[in-house]
C-alpha cells in the first residue's frame, strides 16, 4: 500500500492516468481531491467451476477468467503447486474431503487472482431388493480411488425367480444374480424378482361335436416364457375307443399359459353274436323222397328198398307165428 501511495504521489506530479484491473484513478495536477484504490484492493474471484461438490473419481475442472499477465497463470491446491500454467486446470478427486484451488499470477505465484473451495464426497452405492427376494449387501461406501465396488448377490424367495438388475434410470445393467457395478459413482441398483407360474393342459375327448369327457393337468411352477413337457397317458371313457389309435400325448406348454388338446373317440362296436341252432321242422313227404334220392346218389344203394324188404319180412314172420299157433289148437 505504501508503494501504491508513492506511485499515486508521483503520478499527481506528472498528471497521468493509471488503469489497474477494474479500477481507474484520475489524477489532476492542480486538484487536491484524489480518487484512490481502496485499501483492501483485490482482483476478485476470477476462478469458476460448474460445481463445487464432486465424488471420488470425478474430474474437477476449474477456470481462471482473468486475462494472463505477469508471466501467466499458476495453479495451487492449498499451498502445493500443481505445475500447471494454463488458464484452465483439472484434476481427479482421489479422496474425500475439502480443498482450495487457487490461481495466481506470476511464475512464483506471488499474486492470487482467485480461488474456489471444492468438496469431494464418497461414492454411495445402494442395492435394493423388491418383493420376492433379498440382496446380500444393501450398500457400500467408497472413500478413495484405492477402493472398488464389490457388488451384491440377489437371491429369490420360494415361489419366485430372479429377473435382472436395473439402475436408478430403470435401465437393465445385468441379468446375473451376482452383480458388480462397472462404475464406481453413486447409484441405486434394484434386484427385480417375479413369481413362478405353472402350465396347464386340458384334454377333451370328443365324439363328433360332443365333448364326452375332459381331463385337466397342471405342471410344477417354472419361469414364464420357458416351456415344460406333458407326457399324458390317455384316459379314454368307458365304452369308447380312440379313432386314431393313439394312447399317449406328448406336447409342450409355456409356463404361465394353458393349452387344449382334443382326442377323437367313437363308441366301441359290439362283437357279432353267432347264430343259435334253430329247431328243425318235420320233413314233408316230398322232402323225404328228395332225401332218399340224394342218399341213393351218394352211395349207389337203395336204402328205402331195403327198408321195405325188412318190413315185409317182419310182417311175414308175424303171420307165420300165427299159423303155427292155429295148427296146435286143431291137434
């Protein structure tokens, strides 16, 4: 300040105008009123940044908006020189905490033209569970670049299955139950679960247009979209047979859906009853004569003639016996 006053005094004698920063002092040789720079003169805060709160691992970016003078800019973090002399400066936040970033003018940083205070926060990673399951690690905090995310494992409850992991924006980041984030920055990851579903099969036994019987089958629960196999032995209603002759069904059905199969059947036909022996009616004389002729033709003999002779001989024997008995009486 003493130097400033000396300069001003010399200037009054010379009657010149000095411009320093944003302050202009007009000096007049004969005037006694002097407009001087304030005692606490400062160049103001020419250092700016898009934000002052960062996370571990983020790049801190600052800028000095004062034109370069006195051999350019010189950046410091606290009292430590960064050996950077551009108008912009960046560095990676390696640890949690606070720091002051200064921009100075001159090679040795003798004049501070501005500074900014920056806070570095820890990375907060949350792992959230939804209905139907749990996570092994609910959160983790990273305070330095020496730490990396370790992740969490999603485990479904009974009757549920794991679907995927999504981030805070709802984007799917993994379909593996064991999840390790690829980014170290703060985020919330959600383990999503869903309920297992069964598959069902209905078998209709159809005779023409009529459904004679229905059988229903249900599988064990599985993941919707995947398929299960039904191997069914047909249960054909009594009195019916399969039209196609099949006795089993082999089909696939997706979990969470149902399917219907129709089996064509028809009534079972009764076996033909053999004809029963019918009583024979007495033969007519014509039929008898025909039978005789057929017999004669068969063996070449006249059976009827033989029978007539036998009959005649029989009558003769009876007559002979009668004659003998009559002669005995006469004697």
